C-alpha cells in the first residue's frame, strides 16, 4: 500500500493557471537567471591593449634571455679554445725543454759526444710523434703511393725507369691529417715515364731519303740513262 505523503498541510506543487490571453507565465527560476552583458567597444579595446602589453613584455623577456644565452655561449667557446690552446702549448714546451737539454749536452760533451746528441734528438722526435698521436694527428703515406691531389701537392715531375708513372717518387715534406680532415698536404715529386731512346733505323732512313718535286722521285745517282730527243722509248 502506497502512502500518500501529500497532505492538506503540505500540498504538492500546483500547476500554474494560464493567463487570460492564453499564454503561460514564466516560472520564477527562469525569471531569476541573469543575462550576460555584452562588453562595450571601449572595454574591448582596453582588454586588447592589456593583452598586447602582456605579449610585448613577454617577448622582451624572451629576447633578453636569448641575448644572455648567446653571451654565455660565446664566453664558453672562448674559454674552451683557450684551454685547448694552452694544452697544445704545454706539450710544445715539453718538447722545447728536451731539445734544450740535447743542445746543452752537445756543448758540454764537445764533438766527441755526437752519438749521444743523436740519441737525444731521436728521443725528442719520438716524444713529439706521441704528442701528435694524442691529438689524432697522423702522417700521410706518400712515397710509392699513387698521386692523389686531395692529399698530395706535386711541385715537379721526374722521369724514372724504376717507379710506376703517376706515383710519388720523392717526398719533400710530410703531410698530416687530424682525424679525417687534412691538416697539411704532402709536398711530393711525381714520377713520369722516361723518354724513349732514338731508334737507329730512323737515322738511316733520314740519310737515304731523296728529294722529290711534284710527287715524282728524282734520281740523283746518275745511273739511269735519259733517252735523247731523237730516240723513242721502246
């Protein structure tokens, strides 16, 4: 059994009676809804000006930050280059110290101690090559190799019967690479084929040649008899 909660003391919602003209009046909830106000042109212009000022300020901050970033990057690169230059110079100073010791030993020992000076110079050269290897510097093989204009700088050509034409005959100055990049080309002399010796048959043929006139050979030996005007050739 369903209890009826609506009593005389608490009546339920009553339907709204229609108006006299037949239209239904609006409910109180719909009347209470606020209407959105449309901003005036002045207010819209003020909002756009404020947004423009905010975007301009933001772009100025970004430009300032980027300028500071460029300055920091430039400073870091300069410091890195300076440190790399100082590292190379320290290695060169070590080589110079060893050369000075070799020269001082030569002066103290006189000409009789030439062998020790030679050993000292060879030691310095090995040290120098080890320093170059530390910086990925390698010598370019040139002598006996085919001439390559990318790594070889030919200053002359020399005929050779032993070397293959187009190969490096002599190396006047070593070339070097840094990694895969060319540091200095090798200065070389390129071999060419020797000139062919003059043949003996060409000289004999030149001596036996006879002058000719208008394509008819002329015999200068005088052995053939010329027919006289009265004789007819047989």
